[in-house]
């Protein structure tokens, strides 16, 4: 249930399309006040609390040849990070059919595994403060850097195939299964069909859970472990959401109500528990 964000562009100012400095606001994030903008073939964004660590991570991904992520290109004169634009399509709700396909699940599972393999050799340079944004990350930590925000809005497609991850602002050390749990919750999706959007109500979430986990390379013997991490992640995220609402965050107040709030969360928990045996068997 982690927080979400990302792109798809709309007009940001009234300068002509041919102006190389024209900014297009990128939509799809939780809070439009912090929306990044596209300028030509770059994306500009206000650095988050994890700015220096994430920049080092992106540099490492480039160094090891992981092509499915934006490149950090420097800072602009407004103090914003400059990132390379990743060409492709990003699904926004209601998610289109090409974002719900079995092929998309297989592509995503494989890409998340390649990302984890690429980050397994990452070591934060001594001169860089470990300023990771850990509020939504795996509270137990870990040796692998997780993305932590694998919403469809942060996955780039081309011709119906998953090609890249974007928006690494929430990346932080954790267990690889933390990322896989987030992906399974969002992409299966794990939860009561009565609360899903109409286009997702008929999806076979049990089968899709197995498809995603197998594409990641998870062995059937670890299915129970993954479901345990799903439960941990749900508890952690819901606690964070409630804290955001109690703190007066208007984005989460509206978003949580729109999702169905506590009633939906309880229904989804019951669905996961009722289907636990089938979910475990789906990896076999």
C-alpha cells in the first residue's frame, strides 16, 4: 500500500511547443505541489529528503549498465535535479488493458529482479550522507536497495512491454521481498474484488500473484515468506497513511477516502487471508 507517484504530461505554461525551455507539469503523483516538470529531454524535480543518496544510486545503476532507470545529469539554476527523460507510456487510473496484461506482470517481475541484482553491489560513498527516505521503506532494513514505490504510474511501457522504473525518491535499503510484496499488492492486485476498480474486478489475482513471483525468480518454498512480508508491508503503510491524515496531509485525506479507507483495508485483509492457501499454491 505504499505511496504513489509519477507522470504523463499536461501543459505547464503558455510558451510555444518549440521553446526548448518550455516546462510541462508531469501528473500522476500524490501531491501536485511537488510535481516534477519535463523540459525537453529532461525531467526537473525538487530534491527530496533522500536527494544525495538517490543520486549516488542512479550513478551506480548507470555504472553497472542497468539501463531501465533515468540518469542523474546534474542540478539546474533553480536547485532542481536534472534527470534524463525516459521515453514511453506510463499508465494512469483507470489503468488500460496493456498495463494489466500477463506479459506486463512477467516483464515487471523480471525487471524488479534485475534492479535488485544491480543494487546488490551498491555501497554508499563515504562522503554521501545516508539520507534515504525511510518512512515508507522496510523498517527492518537490508542489504538491497528497494524502489518502494512500484505503482503503475512509476513503470514505463513501450509497445505494451515494461521497459523502465522511474521516481526513485522513496528508494531505501530493505529486503528484496518488500518490493515484491508492494508489486504484488498493486499489480495482482491483492484484495477484495468488490473494492477494485471495475476494470480490475475480474482479474484473477491469485494466478497473477504466482505469475509475478515466478517472473521475479521466487521459489515456491518462499511463498509463505512473501505473504508474511505482504502482511508486514500493509500494516506499516496503513500506519503511515493514518499518521499522514492525522497530521493534516490533504493529499492522503482525499486519497484514502477515495480508496475506501479503513473499510476497504479490512476487506482486503480478509480476502488475502481467505485466499492464502491458493496464493501459496500459485507459485507451484
